[in-house]
C-alpha cells in the first residue's frame, strides 16, 4: 500500500513539474525563429541575426527588407538578459485582406492559448474604438482596424499576437 501511495505522489509531483514547465514555455515564432519567454536575449539576438534588429525604448524591433521598405516581424522585451515579452506582427499588405490575416492570427492564437478566450475593445485617446483584443490563455491578439489619420493618410491596420511574463 505504501508503494502505491508513493507512486501516486511521485506521479503528482512529475505532473505538477510538467505543468510549471509548460507555463514557462510560452513562445512565438518571429520570422520562422522560435523565441521563448525566459530565453537569454543574447541567444535570441544571435538567432535573429538574418534580420534587422533595432533596440528602441527598451524593446528590440525585428524587421526585414521587402522591396523599398522594412516589414516589421515582431518585438521582444527583456528584464536583465531574459526575454519577458514577445510580439509577433502580421503585416497587413495589399495582397491579403484583413479577414484572411485575422483568421490566420486567430487560429495561431487558439492553437497556442486554447479555446477559452475573452474579447475586449481597444479605445483610442480620441474616444473611438480602433480595434479589439482577444485573449486566450496567456496569449493576446490585437487587431487594429484600417483607418485614416488626421491628415487623411490611410493606415492599413495591424494584427499582432503577444505574450509576456506575469
């Protein structure tokens, strides 16, 4: 009987260790490179070396040159030398409409964060709803609608998924 209880106890310990490990294993792919929360920044920067990486306001912006412009792929943030924030950016271009782009991002969000999700509106300082956020588990998806700026310059809108350490 003692052996059976010991096996159950050890199984419970292993299960809880696995659950703690999976809770810390959140990741996103930026430019086909998987980055994880808790990963060392210098390791991530080496992996991201094929791309342009710029450090601005405590974030590393990852982009690639496409034609005559740079396309944002994502961002990472850190505390010390450890990644605490990862954002994957989905470029809204002329070849793909907003519904297709949002569908791809939403499917990735649910694959990573599960199907129990909540939705909220993203209100701008001008009082207008500019987008919305879906949260599934620790993952967040932001969708900003295409709009016009005050000078009439069109903004394509954006879709991004991010995860951060609690």
